[in-house]
């Protein structure tokens, strides 16, 4: 059994590389967290996400406050 995932200051699960996420403004296309770019005192702040189809699968920088965890990576 895996230990419970740590949460940020707002009670949201901390994102990790390999997690599947979707953008809150545009929930149609999920993506994979490929890199943690910035961490602050509250937890992960900025990540790189490779989108499945949006922008032909490009990688973008996203604030975690605009993302929703869909599935935990392995």
C-alpha cells in the first residue's frame, strides 16, 4: 500500500512527475506532468505539462492552481 500523498497549504494533493492533469479553464485535453519547475513554501507552484493533443502535444508551463489531478503517476 502506498503512503498518502502530501497536500499543499490549500489541501490539494502535491503534483509529481508522471501525474495526469487537466487544465481547469480547458478540461478537454489532459496532459502529463514532465517536470517540477518551481516550489515555494506552500508546495509545488509551477510545472511543465506535455499535453496529449492540445498544440499538437507541446509542453507548456502551468501554475498548479490552474490544474486538476486526474490520475496519479506510478
